[in-house]
C-alpha cells in the first residue's frame, strides 16, 4: 500500500519527477517526460504496478521501515534519508541530475555507523503498470525493454532476479558508498552512457545552489519561499518552458471519491500565476521561457485559446480511464489526459494578460508578438466576455456567468489599456476604456447581493466562491470598499472549515452540485492563502499572519503541499506537490513581509 500523500518527497530533473516515500520506496515515476507513461505506478495501484524499494533489509514482499529522519540537502532538490537500525546508521541520497541526455534517477547508499544489511527491490512495469518488460543482461548491465522504451539499471552491487523483480542484497559499513542508477533510453537506440553518480551529485548540487542564489527575497519566510520556488522550478519542463500543475495524476481530492484528475499539463492559469511569483522573486529567465512557450502554443489562433496544453504546446489531451489501476486508496477512476482542455474559461484571458503585463513592468525585453497576442485576446473578449463559461474551477455542470470570470475579463482589458497608455502598443483606447467600464458595471450590478453585502459565485446565485477573494488583489475594487470587506467576511462565515481553512465553494455530498460531480473535497489551500492576503489588505494583519502560519504548518516535513487539506482526516489530498498551492504561499509571504506582519 502506498504511503500518505504527505509522506512523499519530490525529486526531479525539470523534465520529469519521482515521488520517494518516507520508507525509501519510489512509487511514482514517468519516463522520459512528466506526461509520459509511468514506469513506477504503485502510487495508484499495488506493488504489481511498479516500484523501487531501497532501504534496510526487509522481507521481499514488504516495504522497508520508515526513515528515522530525512531532509533536502541545503537549498536543493537532493533528498537525504537516514535510518537508525539496531546494527547501525545508513544514509540514502536520492536525486535526478538536470540533463541534456538520458534521464537518470540516482540513489547512493552510504554507511554511517555499524554494518547495516540493505536491500534494493526494483520492479519496473511499463504503461502505468500494465506491461511487464523483458529484463535481461547486456554487456554487464541490466536492461528492461517494452515497445519503444528501455530502462537501464546500473550498480556495482550484485543483483539477481526473482518473481519478475530485480534484487540486490548487500551490507554497508562506515565510508562505503554504493550507487544505483536507472536511465531511460528509446529502445531502438544504443545504450545510454554509463552513469557517473558522484560527478552527477556534485553537478546537481552546484546547479541548485547557483539557481537559488538568484532569489531576491530575504525576508522572514525565506525557508518556505525557497522551498516553494525550488518546487516550482522542478515543475518546469526545461526544453520548452512549459510548467505542469503537478507531476501526478488522479491523487484524489476526496479519499475514495471520483474527483481524480491528471495535472501533468500546462494550465495557462497555473503557469501564469507561477510566472508572476518567479518574476517577483528575481527569476526572469523562467519568465522569458514561459512567454516563448505561450507564443508557440497559442500560435496565430488566439480565438481558439485552450485553457491548458501539453508541456511542449500539444493541444490534444484526450481523457481516458485506466481501469487496471484501483486508484490511490481505492479512489477510482484513475484518469490520464484531461477533458477540460477544451472548456471555455474566460478568466484565463485575464491571467495570461496579467502575466504578460507583469513581465513588461519588470523589464523583460519587449516582444512585439506578445503585445500583438494581447491585443488579439482583447478583441476576442470584446465579443465573448458576456457569455457563460465553466469558470476557474472547471465545472462539469452547466455553464454559468461566473463572477470571477467576468472580473478577470476586466483585468485583461485593464492591463491592455495600461500597455497602450505606456506607448508600447496601439489600440482603440477609448473603446476599450468603455468596455472596461461596462464589464465593471455589469459585475457590480449582477454579481453582487445587496442584502448580504457580498459578491456571489455567479449571476443570480446565492452561493459563494473563494475566487471572489481575488477581487481586491486584481485591483477590481479597493480593499477598503464595503463590498470587498463584506465578501471576505461572508466567505469566512460560509466557506470556512472548523479549523479556519477555506473551501472553494459548497459541495453537495452524494448529490451533484454546481460542479456537476458527486462527493465532497477538502479545503483548497490556494483559497486559504488568498484569504490571508485579503485579511492583510484590509488591515487585519495579525489574523492574516496567524492563518498563514497555520497553513505553513500543513506542509509536510520537507515543505511540500498538495492541492487540498482534508479537515476531517487531517491529511493532505489532491495531486502533489501542487504549483497552485506553492505560488500563493510565496505571494502571501511577500505581502506579509512588506506589511511587517510577521514574528510572534
């Protein structure tokens, strides 16, 4: 059985990522890309669907004991886990070196004290656990082959095969260092080069140290901010600049439920807000790469803008269910692909325009096509802003006039007006000022409940929605507007969990709610960070800080967050780690630092 979601560590090479459990088991790894088929899919199934266990000696059919302690090495993505056993102490260092060749996962076992018996159990299963590869020896190396894929296993430890699994049993003493490496290669090509684990470890450490040195944030929440930035960098697909929402699929929003989605793609919304956080902390190369990715993905067809694309800009992300996988803790179905790709979500235009605006304001070199794209997006919105859509939460129920979508359409027009006013683009300024005023008036008339003094989820609805917390953050209304304060207080009353975290919107248990799905979900962590932001903006800074620090306490021991927090089970749920949780963590830390609301 897989571990709890928060029991996992992330390692990656900015092209794919692995999840390593507290007991030293790799239960998830897709090769060679984030969105490739998994070689280890035990996270979503059973041990029959692939894993790599490495730890103190354990029974062949059992997981190792949990590590006594673990940490990332400094400010890097190099994981160090240590076990104190009756026979001594052993350390395992796990990492994936940034690459320009074959992807590698390297694990180095090091004796610290005593003599500790160890075991490696490697069970490769291709195509999300469905295909048993042909495993054989080739010039002293172990290779697993199935169809187009091959995975090469290299170690100086003696290995043997049993029950379709490759084992190594060995003992380490102080000073011993034994490396294990798997490398992916297309099966029709020559074998990948022999790994150089120690040199790769040094290069990986250098890479992360140099990258972190670029960070311009040095405030009181630096540890949390740096870990979140490293996580966002790890979710960036280096060859193209695309940013995945998470490296996993189908980790459930409700344990045992059906709210299971594939997040291994680039949502324009998630990527745009990630870009904003990177820009605010000094990372302009990533912003430039994402802007180039955006221009390639959208190409000359902004009228058919998708809400998400593949990490190289692919448009077809057809959704399918993997019925041979029982799902994480029996949370079925397991889905790959994402059918929401072709939804209409008007807020995306606002997020993309806001990101381009911020890039422009922070001095990123002008790109004429980016400005042209922005103008094309507004011309599309001119004709479509007043249509119903599926909204930020990608509801699978009927389309509605979501207030947040209209607000973000206003943002798109407002930021484009600012671009024209700066002299860096040409457009019908007065016409678009009138459009901006029209959208603003429409929202305030149709999306606001005067009796309750709150904006609502959609026109004519009485439901609330946490996305309304972005109204002051986007500059749609000032923080001291009574309608803003009323909305914040209404969301606190109606969408808070008993421990003070924020739900996205009401769900309806077994009945289908506004999102067209049965079941419930946990508190959405991004929404809880938004609440902390808003509280700070309206002057309730002590309350904001306390909520923020409660949210920081939800991170696992390595500083990582999933998408949601289940207040009933007191555990993380949803895909992991989640960019949409780490981005607002950074933003709230920056806001609280600027306001002096920290300490205590």
